[in-house]
């Protein structure tokens, strides 16, 4: 009840925002959400950490074969991603992140900023410290968070069916133990191997719309029993027409 009241107050604060000559003014940030609370409406032309936080959460809506930058600058690509997110959840699709959009994001995220249907534990079955990979522990964990938001978008597009993760972040030791490639994206925290109720081909085909630069699936060597997605690389799932 307290959390819901807080989110209601955040919506009131955002609704109080007004825009004059392209500059957004607000009644002040309301600290309502356990993860992150936006204190102003965001539209094309705005910039800041609040924009970057928004970009992380709509990173799964860039359109076919595209990715959006997480640079804190609300440009055309971010606007298009916000529109797709709004359309996906039946919101007014105006490309402006305001109370309705933020309230949906609040409903989707847990207090540790992970989306509702994925967790850090799922993306790290190697070790709890996120250390020992190709990047710092903090970077690997941050990369995994972005992947989770992309996966949340993928899951929703597939009808909110469960998606299981068989492997994600690996330290060099974990990667070596499973015979992973020396340049595996698992070492960076953004590589994820997917199983679950959708077919591997269905996962690979739909992933093309949700910000994954690397998609490897059936027909690619050693990928007939899962679909792999990551932030960097190329697509190859010959048995799926990719």
C-alpha cells in the first residue's frame, strides 16, 4: 500500500510538469520508487541521467535490427523506442515519457532495477561477485541489466510466456569450464543463452526486434539446443532463416 501511494504521488508530481519554449519545469522529484524515480517528463531534446535511465528500460524497443544509445540524450531513436514501448502496453503513443509511461515502468521494475521477470541471479550462475570476466564486475553487472530489459521486451512480444536462461555471465574460469569461445560475450555480461517454451527459432526471429546485435541459433555450430543473444556481434541461425 505504501509503495502504491508513493507511485501515485510520483504521478501527481509528473503531471504538474509544464513545458515552456521547449524547457520542462517540474514541481520537484518525488521519491516514490524503490529503484529509480523520474521527476520530470522527458521528450526529444532533453538530456541527463534520467534520460539514460529511461533508455535502459526501453532498450528492447529500437525496431528491427536496431539498437539505441545509452548516452543520456533523448534523440529520434529514443523517441521511436518510447513510442514502441507505449504501443506495446496500450499507452498513448506520443513519444513523450510522462506519468503513464513512468508508472508502467515502475510496475515493471523491482527495487534493484531489474525487470519483473528476470533477475541478477538468473544472469549470473557463475559467481556472485561478477568478477573475473573481460570487463570489471560493475560493467558486467550493468551490461546484464540492459540485457534483462531487452529480454523483458522480447518476453512481452512473445505473449508474456516464460523464457528460461541456461547461461549468461561467465568469468574466464567458468567460460573455460564449459568450453566457451575465447571471445564469448558471456565474458562481458551481455551474452545470454535462452531456452523455454517458445521454439529456439521463434526466440531468434523475434529477438531481431529487441536490440540484440548478436543472435545465434539453430543451424549455427553448437547452437541447436538454445538461442544466444548479446549486445555485440552478428546474426546467424540458418535453420530459422536468419
